[in-house]
C-alpha cells in the first residue's frame, strides 16, 4: 500500500465533501504505516490501534483537541477492543467502526457519521455522543493523516506539491516537508493551550 497515495486521496475526497471515502483512505494510510512499524504483528487490529495509541500526542491535537485520549473510554460496543481495561478508546472506535466498516464495503452504522466542521472556526471541534453511538469530527481524518505523514517509517513518501495539513491558528505543515518529522511536531503541539479533559460516561458504558 502506498501511504502517500492514500494521504492524497483522503485530502482530495474530503475537499469534495466525501467524508466516508476520505476516512477510508485515511485509515488506509494508517494501515500502511502500521505494517511498516510492526512487521511481526499479524493482527491488523493490534497493529492499527497500537499505531494510534503510540501517537496520541499527534492524533489528539490534530483530530480531537481538548480530549484526553489516553484516559477516555467510549460508550459503544466494538469487537475485540484492545485498550487497557477492555473498554473501547478512540483507537478501538476508529478501527472497529470506521476502518472495518469501510474496509469491508459496508455502510457506516447509524449514529457514527462524521461531523463536518473542519472548515468551520479553527478552534471549534464537535463530537456527539449517545449511548452506543459516537460521531467524531471530520478533523479526525486529518489526525489520522498526521499520524501517517509524521511517522519516520514514511520519510520516503511523497504527494504532489500543494498538499498540506494545518494545526492551531496558523501552523501550516506542507506535507512533502513534514514526512517522518514526529520529533519536530511534538514541541509545536505542546505549545497549544487547549486543556486535556477525560470524558466520563458513567453507566452508559457497555
């Protein structure tokens, strides 16, 4: 799988308002990255979710700012969650719902469609949660892409000129200049003042 092509396709589809297709390609970019990072792991689930958890310092600021992704568990049911404690974290939700559904060509379950707000105010990210349902912001697409782009395993990748990611109020990350640069991004993310909040859903948890 060519990670660069998946990144390009995700951005192209998002720009055309095709959020589910963009999410599919973003998940493919993470899949391809995870296979490089953990070549001895045979489980797609374990590879994918591990790649995300080890990069919550990227996924969180880029795709779900303000949420403590390490501590938060979501009130949904997914097959074989791999998060510590057995309750699904955001990596389990993305893999168990979005990656698997799109990867198998199925329709996304009711209550999980992405919220289109990445084009809105820069500091506003929405998430809608009900018992058994979680609607993430479409910013999560760019969080997934950032995990792939910044991974050192992808430093040999490329996209056509002109593709970029944004962070915060004004940070522009030209993709072809940022492949493999996790170590350079983390200090930038650390300067963001957004507090990290653990979401607690109490008796909603399955």
